[in-house]
């Protein structure tokens, strides 16, 4: 789940403004004031004098009377399309579908207007999936918008906080009409787990997503051949789940009696996921099975070698 750096107030805009309009239309008597400025099918209702429009930091729009009384309000999802003009509004005009609300004075002059069907464009979600990947592999960032991107698309800027181990584009565009967009993050092999953060920004609002890059682990240990005549050599191969980092990864290989290899270090080179080691065997009088153990960190794998 994304973490908003600058959280936007969540609001149920449709329900709030519908309630405001219901109060305005039913409590205030109808009037013909201002009808000459708008189509005949619009609904008009007179209101008390509105002398100013105030915008709060969270985006709420307040229509205030001369004595400071609140006459109407618009929550942040209802973006104003015109700023307040000089004058005192005496009536409210509402279009048939409620797609526009206009505050006009007695002469039909526009004082302020709102588009109540407008939905503000912002990020509703930002995630990176999967959130845990092996170094050297890739993951995907997903940005979801509150509404479809407008014509020309919506630009999302990106800031990778740990560019040493993860890389992605500096920005990408969510196409017009789409509500979400994807971008790819590539990573490099690591020797230990690294927590990465990426910040996505749309129209000045930013969200943070986290993902982890993990080092490779032991995958398998093979011996070829697994059954061998004493005095010959077998080849052991250690495989990792992913590529080794720039400095390589050291795996410890140990053998049990009668094998005389003891403990040796096998280094898997950078960007490779395997390395081999030659295992000599002694001449034995009876068929004998010995174990070979590979250890990396706190995990280990074993394989049996039969000498005859």
C-alpha cells in the first residue's frame, strides 16, 4: 500500500453537495432573479447575500455572507471553475443534471460558479509489486488515479531513493482515459537485503512505496558422477537462486570421511549463479558413501557421493 507524504482529505463530495443543494432548493423560496443569464430549464433559488468566497487549505470552498454567515460550501472534490468576482449574489442557478452551480446577482451577473460533477485528479494508490524480489530481477510500480487521465495524459514523476541498487524512469505518462499506469523497476544483485523507496508525484502530491531487494540463496548442490570408482574425481556444482553481486559470493564446501577435501571456499563470480569444484576420492576396499555439504550464511545443502 502506498504511503501519502501529503495526504488529501477524503470526502464524500456527491453526498455533501447533494445535501447542500437540497437545503438550498427546499428552504429558500424560488425567484426569477438572474434567469436572463441562464437557460430556461435551470432551477433558480434566491439566497442571502454572499459577499465573498473563501478557500481553506484543504480545498474546501466557503460562500460567506456580509455578516460572516456561511451560505453554502463546496468540498475539495468539487473544484471551482471560476474565482469569485466583485458583487453580491442574490440567487443560485442549478443546471438540470446538477452539472453546474452558478451564484448570480440581481442583474444576472455571475458572482461565482462551481462544477459539482468535476472530480479532482489525484493519486488514490501507489504500490510496487512484488514487494520482495531477488537482486538482478525487476518489479513493477502501479499508480492509480482518482479519475481517468485527461487529454494528453497525466505525467507522474518518480524519485528512486536508493539508485545504487534499483533503477527506474524519472517520469512516465498515464495515457488519456486510463485510471492507472505502470512502470518498470530494475535491480542489481546484492550481498544482503536492501530496503528501497520510490516516490511518485502527480500535480504536486506525492506518495511513497517500498520494496525489498534480496540476495541469492542456495538452490542446489549436484555431484557428477554421484557413484564413482575410488581414485577418480567428481565435480560438484553449487547453484544459487539468483546472480551473485559484484564482489561474488563465497560458499563453503565441506566433506566427510573418507573424503579428504576438508573445508574449501567456492566463490561464485559476479552475475553468475553457479560455480564448480573438483572433489578427489580415495581408493577404498569396500563401497562407501560420504556426504558433501555446501553452506551459505545460515543455510546448507548436502549431497551423497558413493565411492566403490
